[in-house]
C-alpha cells in the first residue's frame, strides 16, 4: 500500500487585522480542502517534540515516522542529500542562502527569489574566491544552496554552533542574529567576506538596475 502525504507547511498562517482577525486560510476559497475535511477525519497532532525548534524539518521527520530527537540533523545534511552531495565523517554541511542585506538589516531572505541560473554563477564565483580544500560551495535551487566544511578538528564544535534561519529574522538585525558558539568564526568570516565580494558582482549590479533585490550576502544555517 502506498500513501501520498500532502503537507500544508505553514498554510494556517496568522490572523490579520484587515481580514477581521481571520487567517488567509479562513478567508480563502478552498472547495477541495473543504471537501476533504467534510468527508474525511479532522484532528490535531503535535509534530514538534518538547525542546526542539518548531520548524518544518523537525515536523516532517516526525510525520514520516522518524523520531527527531534521534534522527534530526538540521537542514544542511538534508540539502546535501537532495542535491547528491555525499558527506564524509570529517565534513559538515550548512544551508547557504543568498539574502539581501542593507546596512544591518536582513531585507529579503531569498534575494528576490533569484534564479538558479544567476545563483549558480555566484556560487562558482564564491568557490573561486573563498573555496579551498576545506571549504566548498554547491549549487542548489534559487536562493537555497549548500556549504560543506571539511575539518576533523572543528566538526564537533561546528555541530553545536547556534544558527538562526534567515526567514525568522526578516527585517531584523544581522549583527544580533549571526551564528553563536565556539566555532562560529569560520562561518562569520565566510558570511562577511561574501558581502564584500557579492556587493559589486555584475549580476547584482544588473539586478539593482532592474529594481530586483540583489544576492549580496550568504546566510549560513541549518
């Protein structure tokens, strides 16, 4: 028997004052969802174990039957598996988002949903400028990419660095939300250097001319 799971990740949203304090889902016309709810079973489940971050990577593991407290790895290894990057025991993977930064503000966590074609050029550029035997960037999709760090001495401390997802701090301070922990320096260096390098890249200059948000910084997390 095969099953199809449709997960409306974040679909419920929040009540909005202009919608009479209703959520977009309450207001939306959704005859098919209404049919399923009327003719099926409706209930409530908790997908986030106590003490774990309320995020879709945790919830989806739980939905698929994997105990997040035992199997949770963060987004990085999932992204690596998704794009076919095999990790060795002395390597650690981080999600690498292209974001739009303005002074100290994270303006856009997706850099205007930059195209994969543009992003792949920027990833290649970062590999040329920042990559080495220890550090390698991999192209994913749109603004979502991968950083792999190879360092047996740092890997234990890198695993416990506290990183905040960029979509959680939209409009917030960059400096107040940078990675925290003993091994964070390598991440901070890459993030800060990326901003110096990407600001003047021709792809971003064209995006600015077209009134599109530039991918002028990477954000490491997950």
